[in-house]
């Protein structure tokens, strides 16, 4: 999740939230998708929530997050989108 995208949702700015899904953790981000919907409802606005996931012969059971639009991308593109920063330590 791009932290800036989540903040733009909270600040009433137009937003499309795309959640990157790791093949081994299909639904870990479903709570984030739900929270974005709560923000949209509170602000009486529309926010698109989508989940992108890799598709390749190696990846099995590839799927997006429940209640999001699913974006299938090739593994090479997926790998270039991975953000290696650990956001858990920000603000602590």
C-alpha cells in the first residue's frame, strides 16, 4: 500500500488505491480495502480499490483481495513494483 494514497483518501483528494498482493498472502490486506471503503462512505465519495497480483506459470492460486477489482500483471512487472521499505518503523 502506498501510504500517500491512503492519506489522499483521508484528505478528500481523488484516489485510486491499488494494493499489491503477495501470492502467499491473498487476503492480508482485506482490512485496508474495508477501511478505504469506510473513508469513502464517511466522505460521501467514490474511491476505486483494486488489487494487483502476479500471474505466471510458477504462481499458483493467484487472485486478488476480496471485494476489490483484480488486476493481473506479469511477474516481471510485479517484481519491479515491490517496495522494500519497512513502513512499520515510520512514526515510532
